[in-house]
C-alpha cells in the first residue's frame, strides 16, 4: 500500500505479521480494518493532493483532481470491500452518515467503484481478459472519525438494530412520523421562556406539558424537542428537556453547530461527541 512518491506524512501500521506505512490520517482506520480481518490494497488520505502532479502531463484531469481534494479512499478486494460497507452500515444509526455512504444523490455521497481491469494492462503479451479485482471506497476525509468509531463498535460486536431512515436529502418523503400528542402539545408552546421574562403561569404551563412527556422519546420527537431550548436554564426545565432528548434511540447531533447556535444545542452536540469518544 506504499506509493513510489509519498505525498503525505505516514506512520507504520502493524497488526500481527502484517505492516505497512500508511498516510497519517488514515492509519487508525487501516489498523482497525486489519484488526477486523479486512484485506486492503490501496489507500490515500487526500486523493486530490496525491494526484496534483498529474496536471503537468495530464491537464485534462484537472476537474478530477480538484473534485478529489479533501477526499480519502481505501481500495479492497471485492468481497472485503462489500463486507466493509456492511460492517460500517450495521455499526451505527441510519443517520446522515449512513445516507451519504449508501445513496449516490446524498450531499457528500461516497463514491464506491468496482471497475473491471484487463490483465493485458499489466502484461501486454497476454490476450485481453477483464476481471474484477478492486472495490474502491472514496469518501470525505471528514468522515474518518465516524468510520473509525463504527469499526470499533463492529469489533466489539455492538451492532445497531435496523430503523427507519430520513431520506429527505435525496428527495424521498420523510417516513411516517412517530410523534405523540403530548410532545406536540409541548412543542406548540415554542422555545422555553427566559427566566427574567416569564410569568409564573407561563412557567407552570411549560412545566406541566413537559412532565407529561415520558421517555424514551422517538427520533422524530427528539428532532422537534431540540428546537424548544431557550436562552437559559429556565429554572431547570432546560436540563429536563436535554435529558429527555437523550433518551431517543438513535438521534444525535453529528455536526458541530454553527457559530451563534443555541447554547443547549451546542451542549447536546458536545455530550454526543464525548459519548462517542468513550464508547
């Protein structure tokens, strides 16, 4: 898996009697792949950077090189590549990451290619004979932490049960909602009021409706409840709401909220991230 000209920093990966120098960012993933018994053939942490020198002799590849900046890849024997996809899909929720890896039209969709190769490319004295040899999985480098997390869960046997998927980013309608009436009643009140602006009757109504919602909540309910955080603690109601959201089976905030996002949403994202690190 070592290239003739090494573009990126590398470190040695060793599992059993197998070792190779792997791009630094990919090394933990390749190590996890080998521990799980997956054979790998090629890898690169940034295909655009590695192929930038193509443009000197292959200027027509400019579009390809630009499109591959920030994208990593791993090449597998066909069967190992399919098993890798199975493992990653089964070891986490069917969230936005899952949609990216499975559907070609998703934002940031993975590029999974299996191309027949002619044996005559490697020995021109032979007659042409096309064979399937390699399955290449190309993905945004930003997905590396989640791939590593899921491989760790796969290694530990921690598979996630099948669940409905939100396919709205690829044009499919949202699956049938599982939102209870008591959740809708609370959501209808709007975000929690600020402590210095709410009257006692208003606070009592928020508290009554919130306490009628019992956990665990569904993922659909969690998505609605996340929008109900206010600007402060609201006399403890915000913590009650946060703990309620955390009872959802697979709902999680995977992407860091933008600057200016609600403080409680940011806190929820941090708690999800820390839970992943200690999983």
